[in-house]
C-alpha cells in the first residue's frame, strides 16, 4: 500500500552519502558545463567506462565556447567508445545554442534549459540542482527505483514517479538540492540495487515501505517492470568497396540510417528475421553499385555480434572490387544519393579517424582477426 504522505527521514541519507559517496571529479565542481557533460556521458554508460573519456573530453573542450567552435566530426571522435552518438551531437548543438543565445553559459532557468534541443527533464533538473542549487528533482533509473520502494508504489507512469521524486525534494529541509539528488542516485547505484539490494545497510530502511512490508524479498518486487521489448534479430552485410587500381575503400554517411544516422560507416544492407530489408534508399544504392562489381564479393570467415537497444546484430564483412575508377565511383554514388548520402574514399589505415562508432571498432577487429588488414 503506497503511503505518499509519510515523512522520510532524509537526514540519515545525507549523513550516509557524506561518509560513503564515491570520489568522482564532477562532484568537486559547481561548473554547470562540466556537470552537464558528465550527466550526458553517464546516460547509458557506466561510471568506470565514462571517466577516462570525461577527462579527455574536457581537456579538448574545456568550456562551452570550445565545444561550440569544434566541428561535428571532431566532437564525435572525442566521443568514440561511449556509443549512442546522438548524445554527442545534441551536446554539440546545445553548446552552439548557448553561445548564440545565452552568452556561452548554461542557463539558470528551467524553462530556458528545456527549450534547448536535446536537453531533457532529467538533465535539466540534475544540472540546475548541482550547479545552481535549484530545487528540481532529478529522476533517473536509480531514483525511480528508490522512490518506488520508499513509497511501495506500483505505478509505471513517469509522471507519478516524478511526483514522488518531487515530494522527496520537498522533504529535504535545508539540504542542498544537488546533494539531495546525488545522494538518492548514489543510494540507487550502490545499495538499492535492482536485484540483491543491500537493504540492511540502507540508511532509509526504517522509512522504506517496501522493506517494512516484505523485507528484501518484498523490496525487489518494486518498481513494477514493464514488459521487455522483443529482441529483433538483424543481419548486417557490410561491403568494403575498392575502386579500380586503388586501395582506398568507400565510406557513406546517411541521414536516414537506422542505427548510424549522420555517422560515417561502410555501405551496408540490413535484413531482418522476417525477411524484410531496411531503407529502400540503401538497397537501391547497393543494387546500382553491384552492377559495377568486378566479381562477386569475398565474404570473410569471421563475423561479429553487436547489440543496439533491442536489436541483436550479426555482422558479416564482404570485400568488393569495383570496375569503376575512384572518380567514376564517387560520381556514381553521388548520383544515387538523392541528397540523403555523402560518400568518400579513405585509406584503410585512416578509417578509424572517420568511422567512430563502436560497431565500426568491431568491424576493424574482425578485419584484423580475419587477416584482411
């Protein structure tokens, strides 16, 4: 039974956080830019994997102006290894908006922050609370789990979770809003775990409705889990196409790519378990290019596996020799693009400077494993 009127003794949480919080670099600053970068990087990325990238990213782009002034490809290369590259593009675009409209500062007003493309309610609340002490409750997966257990709430609605998080923010007394948000997130990431929660160590166990009603066994039934999306099996056929008498390979950047939107990658075709192919434009381009292949592609023995959201990809690599010389090949590709694709030829040893996605790294490792490079 949910008791959303119950007063939670949050002083115990803050004392626990002061003693046990992890020593992370973005917790030693009130600089909104640095906090913002950390929050964006931590979305869908573990702290251990994020920290080296965070330090290097800030070395290359120490402030909003330097990030805004950089080219998109430079930013994407600096993001390499973190995946989900839309985060980097949104960060870059938002920095340019801040330079143009907010004197190169992260705004202090919630409405102004949310008006910037790519900044959602969680990021806005987290940065405003930690940098400026604004009382906005940041709702991430950890806080969602903590609130569901504290209030024994069976809701699955984001709006109701936000309401519970807002109630906790109102209970904080004189505590700093940024400390409050970070303490809840830290609790969720270290003790209030999805499975095997460490309830006996939790500073809020006496206030936790789920624990008081059913102990650890009861706590793990919260929050109610939404049904998982069905996994979609995908075959990705990757083509390394070389022009006549040229060792460079063809790369394409597509605005309508399913997984690699506006990222340089190899020409490829996707096929799904139901036999469907993806993106008529991709298929037409490859079909037209096939007419100029000198012979059938040579498939490498090794394949690779990759997952993107609920898609499970099996990738195979095919080496192709075109009958067209470099200029002819690029001209043919340009005629096929209909404004949705860019093409370039790149030496194989330079591909890593252009193909920055994690799936691109798997292609390179597969090539090395197959002895093709």
